[in-house]
C-alpha cells in the first residue's frame, strides 16, 4: 500500500505562507487558510484606469535588491517571476518643502551610480551630506567584516559611537530606513546594529533596486499551484491533540493536520495558539507598528514638480517621528509608464485631495529589538525539537530586517527541517 501523504496546514498567504506552501506541496498534502477573501499578498491590489488603459497597482509597492534578497530572488527565478530594475533615487525636503538633498541614479553594467541633482549639485550643505554618507558606508563596511563586535549594540548606539555625520543621519539615513522598515525613527535606532548594517552594506545602493515586472498578480498563482486554498477562513484556534494538531476556523469547522505552519504575523499567531504557552510568550515580544499608505494622484504632496524630481520624495518636518514618503509609481513601475501620474504616499502627514485618492490602507509591521531577536532565536529552537509539529514562518522569524526576503528565508528553514530539499539549493526537481 502506498504511504499516506502527511497533511499540513499553512495559515496565512503573505509571501511567507505562499513560499512555504510552494516548497512543501510535493511532500505534504497542503491546505492553506487565509482570513481575507483573496491571497494576502495581493489583497490590497487595485485597478488603475487612465489614458484608455487599465493596469493593476500593488499596495504597497514591493521592491527588492540583488544583494539582500537571495532567497526571494532564487524563488522568483525558479517559479518564473520576471523582475525588472526600477529607479528609487530620492529627493529629501524639509517641512517647508525646501530641498535638502537630491540625487539621481544611472545604471551601467548592472551597477547603479548615484549623482547629485538640481540645486544639490551646487549646494555645500548637500555635498556635506553626501560626504558624510560616503564616510558612513565606508566605516559600516569595515565594521561588518567583524559583526561580532557589534553584538548587543543598537543601531542608535552605533551611530553615536561611530560619530556618523548628523546631517546625513537626520536627512537621509533615518528617513530612508524608517520607510524601509515601515516604523518610526526610534524603532530604527532600536534595531540591533548588525541587522541594520547587514542591509545597508549589502549593495542596496550600488546593485540597484528591482520589482516584479507584472506585480503580485503574477506571483500568487504560481506559488499556490497544487495546494488547496481556503479564503475567508480566519483561523481562531490551533490546539494540540493525539499525534496531530486541530485547526479551527472562526465560527466554522475544525480539521486535524499532521503539521501546522503558522505564517501570520507574530501577534496574530500568538492569538491562535491554545496551549503552547512558551511559544506564545516568545511571539508576544515582537514589537510592531501601524501606519497608513495612500495611493493618489495629488502632486501637491511633492516638494516640487513630479517631472523634475527623483521618483522617491521624502518630506521631513522638524520634530516629526517619521518622514512622509511619496513614490512616483508611474516612474518606478514600467507597466504604468504610459499612464497618468499616480503616487503612493507612506505616512501621509498632509492628506491628499480626497477627490484624488484612489485607496488608503493601514498596515501593521514587525520591528526588531535585541529582546525580540533573542526570543526569535528561542522560537526557532522549537523547530529543532524531536517530533515538533507546530512551525512558524514570517518576516519576523528570520534574523534579518522583516522584509520579503526574511519571510522566504523563514519558510526555507522550515522546509529544510521538514526534510524537503530546496530546489535552487539542491538542484532537485520541483
Ligand atoms: C507599507 C509597507 C511597504 C512594504 N514594502 C516592502 C518592500 O518594498 N520590500 C520588501 O521586501 N518588503 C516590504 N514590506 C514588508 C513586507 O510586506 C513584509 O515583510 C511581508 O509582507 C511579510 O510577509 P509575511 O508573509 O511574513 O506576512 P504578511 O504579509 O503579513 O502575511 C500574513 C498573512 O496571514 C493572514 N492571516 C492573519 N491572521 C490570520 C488568521 N487568523 N487566519 C488566517 N490567515 C491569517 C493575513 O491576512 C496575511 O495574508 C512592506 C511592508 C509594508 C507594511
């Protein structure tokens, strides 16, 4: 008699759940639970019609870089997701809209080279910021050759100890990293220094920024191929039984599985667990922040004319805890290039004209502190226990900034523990 395929539930369809389901689908009978009515990664994608053409806009836009996103890029390449280079050069303006620092990028042979733009070309203050930035990256690269020396140091402490130039830190570095990590400046400072520097020294600037050419609509179906997807199925409880785990959907059915991979965010995962007190306690250490994203056509949120600015505009009012960041989507997403100009603003400090707003979405995102990092290391230790059936995937689980790559990293780690070869590592067939 053929051996019964073990059953496995994946809870959540962000990139962590999708990649886990895809990796595990051949060796396990996979059922995916998603609380939303569509797979989570594409749940906020909207239609955009202008100049007689209809396109899809992912909310939020997701970008990545070659140096930092090894797992994500390997997965995308393996399943055939086409990627494109995208320009993410920035313009940094103060609260009155006066330009503090403005740079552009050009690409040569796979390298992205930055240069000062507009007034910054002749502005001594902008040159000072640029030189402080160069010194910061040179020092960070040297320090990351021996990251052990940074253990227990927060990024804020590192900036102080390394005497990083304050104009560069306040005008460029903190605003850039607060949008990358979707959190306020203090949370950026609270990150462990080596995690933050690992990202900053991975070549994000030099190797350029990329995005999926056709957006999330091209990613989700590829990763859900061959698995059972249950949408509108918010999991309310995961309980341990005899040699199995029981998954109960809110107001609905219970099903038992040999294994359960929880791929919701930490606080959502914690709320599902019945028993598992030690894991719950660890999950509860993960800090998170909530912020808003607006998609709109209101050019007045920019510190200048859209056609004279680099694609990413930072608005940094004095005393604010986060910057407001507007991305010109028409410039950064190739499939929108021939349509009317449309923007995405993270943390809108000023509201766009309501008649020009296409969507507004609130997002919650984990951050990392030394305490949460230690707790996640202990959570990963549970995966090594004999007979473990409960697994955790998600951007918060890996020892990195909680970005797309961390999420895929965490599902690769779980798949390996479950004895599944990773196709791009082993050359194994799909
Ligand atoms: C505004 C913003 C911009 C970002 N931009 C980028 C970027 O450009 N590049 C990048 O690398 N990263 C970016 N990120 C981060 C990236 O989006 C996350 O790292 C990634 O989404 C994490 O994936 P995940 O699968 O761990 O979690 P999530 O994407 O949060 O997925 C969790 C899933 O679980 C589902 N779920 C929750 N509770 C339940 C339940 N009880 N039952 C069933 N399902 C449940 C949710 O509906 C969701 O689908 C951005 C984040 C934000 C907020």
